[in-house]
């Protein structure tokens, strides 16, 4: 459109204003009633020979003509030639457009029809949004019309519609990107919405039109198929009556054309669609069925009006009482299909016919001659793994099958498929999906649903999100909720006050469970805050840490505290003792299939991806095991023994090691601070060949834990006593230990080599034993406190010391016979 002119007095504009006036339901009703009354009255008068009847009939003629005009040309006035706005603007908008109009007028008028409400329903862009981005500045108006016409030409449509005008208002508004970002949108998304609206409109129009599908003569010209009608489903017939609301995706269209070519040429008329679950193999066959019954399609004569029957192997196997009966049934179905001459059989999950086991049966002997002969048109569908297994076991069978690979769809194609499928989903579930939900379904299913491919997994997630609709509206938040509940992860960013408070105060919450090690607590807390604020690398784990230090200083306890405080409980801790992985073949145990070993690392994370992974005593693992873990630390994924990808990108990985513990103790005893010798200590580990540089470099942080001193061990005693009181709370009993008694416990249990671990044992001996004896002796009643004094502890520890004094000295000798 070179000139953005508007001719208010043009013939098309006048017709549009007249149409707006008479197209109101009341006016249409009056015209029809008046015309009918004149006609009936006139005919009635003529019957009784009254000449006045001709006058009434003459008066009925204009009413009939007007009604015909209203339901014909005035319903949607065709675009006219010319470069002005009135020539190409949708007639319903054109009729409402004043001579001197503003952008605010465009907003108001565009909202009057269904098309104008589309962006509001699908994107959440209400009239208030448009009012905030438009102005009454007449200088900007030509730019809006120019952009609207550019969108029209891009989509190849004849008229400018209300959604196009709204999209143009958005695209030409200043700083609109900032406003759209609040809706999780950009300008391109809005233009895609316009294309989506017109695609749906075209589908509905196409669905209403009568199609040339061959009619009754099509079926009469072919054979009778009673058994097929009973044991298989005629998907061509379903498409004929229900329609197939899908657009032609280029990648799928190529495969459909190849299938048409295979079935129209001589030779073996079969195809095996090989692709992962969810890649659209079944949808492709439906697309083929739709094309074959389309009388307008240019097809070879021998496939024209062929019908596709889908056979479900699992239901056939369930209905047959034995292998012999199943073989007989299959042969009868094959014969009917062959005799009918217009049937293509589709075997979904076809691998069930080629293997023994529960729910399957090996019918290779039946299928081989059918495939070898090539006369029967047949489509098989299975995934790559099953195809490879069949090919290896029965090479002769595989060589007669035309392999057609089906790849997962791209993001663009998946979005288009979702847009089409939503029509059926919304009809079934009586809900409405927002556009933002589609993008979120693609992103989250791609990240978390590894058992399927696109577009299947995105559609499955959209279906699940319906259960989390807000007032009948499925939003991006609904999709996030669905993935969080089904997979057990936290996605997106921290969006509620409780979680934000937890993250901001994470160090304090963790220190309620463990003592000191403030640097280690801080680096782990920082990693979680980065993750939940959305600023971390999404292609790696939340954080990867190597904890180094003596035993009993809190390395494992920090992992447990993290799982409990943020990840939802200590059951979210996946712990592997790597001193059990010291053989080269232990790698297979690490990545074992969940069906054979539910405790393998990959099996546990596949089941529970939002976890703390604790790799204990990593220095003891075999080098092959460490090499396997390199990919996990670097890319956040591992492949299990079946080559299935398992994501660790929503986990924190913590490896612990006692390597160099004595050296750390020496530095501390010499008065060094942790920060002063961390790098020096790391270099010493590398130089001593305890860890390779490339392994250490995979960790985000290498954190040193220092030995606990006696004052810190007093705090450990308090934490242990707190746990005992929590256990006794059920019996309404509590304990109080005197401060001097606690000090004696620390002095008696202190061992710089063992850290806090001896504390639990000594509390058990000196405190829990006293409590147990008093309770069993009836000395404690519900609601009472048990006071443990210094003398009580001395009594217990004194007895142990006396026992040690009388212990034999020297090496142990076995008793003499």
C-alpha cells in the first residue's frame, strides 16, 4: 500500500456502512418477516381473486432482494482494487470507521468482532493494554495502516482483519517490548497469533464445505470387509465424518508424499515408520488417510480413495486365545484387505508381532510371506530400538521392509501442531489455552520429559496442564504446575514470598542443623539463589561442589540439611558410596536400567530429578567411574545402559573426599585460615596424583572443611540433644543436660581426627542410657523433665574408664584350647 489514504465516500465504504445498519439481527428479522408477510398476503389475495394481491407481491420483491443481498455480498464485502484503506479493510470494521478516526477508534472498533477478541483470549491483551500503547497523534496513523497491510500481504490474505490492526498497533507503539515482556511475549509472538487466528478460521470454513470423497460409489467398487470392520478401525471413515483439523507440516508432508509414492508404484508396497515415541507416526498415517480420500488431490489412480485401517496389535493379541488362533485371525484380515483392493493396513506398535513375551507374540512366519510378496499394502510403526532388535534377529524380514525414518518435530512445527490440536482439546475439556502455555509446554517438556519425542510430549504436557487451569484458563503457570507435580521439580523462578524468604535466609536455616563451615554453606546457598532467580546456566546442574576435609566435620550433614531445608526432605538426598564402585565394570551399576536396578544413579534421578546427589568418598572410585561422572558434572546429563538420556540439571551435585585431611589439619594447627591455603592445597592434590586437573576443573567450587574445635562440638552436643527431645516429645518427656556435663562429654569424646562423629556415640552412652533406665524404672512421669548432671555423666564415664584400666595390655591372643 503506497498511499495510506481513506476514501470515506467510496462505494465499498458506503456498502459497509449500509451492511452495518441492516445486518443487525432485529433488522434482518423485520426484513424477512415483512417480505414473508407481503408474499403470503399477496398470494392469499390472488387466490380469492383480489387484484390488490399483485401489489403486495410487488412490495415483497424488494424485501426478498434485500434479504438476499444481506446474506450474500453484504455479509463480507469482497476487497476492491486500489491502494486505499477502504479497498482492503475488513467490511465489518470499515462500516464502523468514522471519517476522521484515531488509534483509539481502531482499538474500539477492532474489539467488536470475534477476531478482535482473539488476542485478548489467547494472549491476555485486554483493551486496557491497547489503550496504554496508542495515542491520538494523527502522524502515527499511516504507519499503523502500513504495518497492518504488510501483515496482510505476508499472510497472503485479501483483507485487513481486526487482529491485523491490533498487531499493527502493537508493532508501531513505542517501547512496547517492555510492556509485552510482562506477558512473556514479544512482537513476533503477536504476529504468529494473527496467523493462528486466520488458520483456525480457514479450518472451520473448510470443515463446513462439502468435500469430494468418492461417495457411495467409492466403497461399492471395492471388496467387502466384515472382519476388518470388526477388528480394525477405519480411520479414513472417521476423517470423512469428523474431519482432521491439522495443517500440513513440511517435514510430515514429505513423508506422506513418500508413502503415496511407495503405495502407487510396483514392488513391495509397504513402509515401516521408524521414530521415537511421540514423534507423530500415527499422525502421519492420519495425514496420509486424509490425502487419499481427498477427491481434489492429484493422486495416482491405484491409490485414489484407498482407505486406511488401523490394527492394534495389543488388542488383537488380547482377543485371540492362543497363537494358532491369532495366526488364523491375522491371515483372514490380511486376505480381506488384499481382496478389497483399496485397503492399507496400519500396524501401530508393530514390534509386538515380532517378539515373544507378555503382551506380544512372534508372527514373523505369517508376516514374512506377506511382506515378501508385496501385494498387500501395509504400514508398520515402531521405535528405533525395536527396529534394530528385529533387524538383528531376522535380517531376511527387515530386507523386505521399506524403512521410513520419522524425526521429532522442530520447535516451530511443534508450535503449529499444538495450535491445531488445541481446538480438539478445548472442545473435549471445555477450557481455553493461552498462547504462553504452548511455549512453556514446549520448553518444559523438552527439558524434563525424556521418554517421548516432540510433538507428543508437548501435547501430553498440555493435556496434563488442563488439571491446573485457573478459572477454565490454562496459562503458562498451569503448565509449570503440571510439570512440577508430575516430575517433581521446581521450574522457572521463585515466585512466591515463602520460597523467596527461604532462599534469602538459607544460611540461617541450614545452620539450625549444622555447626560452622560458613563458607561451604554460603557457596551452596548462592548456587540455589542463582538457580531460582533464573540467572544460572540451564544446561548444567544447579551447582557442582567438591567437599574436602576430615571425617565428621559436616560434609554429609550439609548435604542432608540442604535436602531437608530446600528440596523437600531428606528423602530428596540420593547418596552413593563410591567405595563400592572400585571395579572397572561398576560403571554398569552406575547407569543400570531402573527395571533391573532401581537404586542405580540414573534410575534414582530419572525418578526424582530435583535432588541433592551425594557422591561419598569419591577418591575411592575406579577411574572408569570418574570418567563417567565427568559428563554429568559438565553437561548435567548421563545416558543409562539403554542409551536413554537422564537429566541432572535440576540437582545439586556434591562429591565428598577425605583426601588430604591430615594436611588440612596441619594447616589449621599452624594458624592458617581456609581462604589462605585453598589454592595451595588444591595444587598439592593435583601434584600428588590424587585427582586429575580435568576432574577438579569440572566443579563449580572446591570447598575445604576445617576440623571442629571443642567450642563448636558443644554446639553439636546441643543439636544432638535437640534431636533426642524431638523423639521424646511423643511421650511428653524432655531432658536437660547441665553445661558442665556437656563440657565433660566433649572432653571425653574429642578426637581431632574423627570430628563430630564420636559425639553422637558418647551422648548415646552417657545420656540416652540414663534416660532409658529412669523411664523403665518408673522414675519419670509424662510432662516431667529429666535433668542430667555432671555427677550422672561422671558416673557413667567413670565406669567406662575403670573398665579400660583393667583391660589387658598388649596384642590380642586367641584363647588356648
